[in-house]
């Protein structure tokens, strides 16, 4: 006499499966992707990217790519438009920082640099470098961990010619943001397609 077959394992109800932390995290990430996609398709997203770039390039601490990268991933087709908006905003922000250094260094620029950890001795050592290679330092700051806003303030304070500064900040920021946009435009589409395949629908329809 054969023993009865063991009962088949019960599948947890859908509501129990969805309550697992991994599922909640997955839903949250998918919701974020959908929200970013809708934001990227909205009419004011370029203004938001440019506005953040202005603030970050002048006085606001924080990553310069904080909006460009996630929004570019959400809508890779518009990555180059996002990069153009970020570049324009960063140039305006750099000019504001340059003006602080040129016209309000003692009142605003020096306290701001001191708050961010730049000593007077470091400033004096940097003066000769700015006088000789000002525009090159500006370009370097836009594509390296050097804080561009601090370099822009110092460039204004140390008398870097405005055309040289404008050339450096524009070329450097454009090179950085459009290089990121190039990666987002092509790698971003593949990532978005992978998300859509796993979900079975377009990210534009995520809630």
C-alpha cells in the first residue's frame, strides 16, 4: 500500500507576497521611475534642471548632476536637452559666483570660502596660479572633484579676465554634462527597456 502523496506547498496569497520588503522596495523603485518619466515629459523640467544648476553653481552645495542623471534615465531621448539646460544654468551660476568674488569678496566671498574650509593661506597660495592659469583651473574644476563655485569665486577675486572665465566655465560644464548625456542617451534606453520588459508595460504608465 502506497503512502499518500505529501500535500503541495501552499502559495502565499498575493497580498502576503506583495507585503514582503523586497516587493515593497521594487514597487517604490518602479513608482519613482514612473514619476521621473512624467517629470521628464512635463513642460517645466528644463527650468527645474537649469534652476538647480544656477543654485549649485553659485552658492548651493550638492552634486551638479542630481537632476540630470535620474531625469535622463527616465527619458533618455531628451538627455541632450537636459544637458543643454544644465550647462546654461551652470554658466549663469558660475557668473554669479564670479561676481561675488569680484565685487563682494570681503563681505560674502571670503566668509563663504572660510565656511567651506578654505583658509586665507590657501587662498594666497592659489593667487599666483589663478593669475597664470586661471581659465585652465576653471575648466579643471568643472570636470574634477574641485568645487566649481569656490573656483569661480576665487577667479573673480583674483582678477581672472571675464572672457577667459566665461570660456573656461562654458567649455568645462558643457563637456561634463554632454558626456553624461551621451551615456544616458544610449545606455539609458537599454536600462529603460529592461525595466519595461520586467514590468510588462511602459514606464510612462507607472503609478
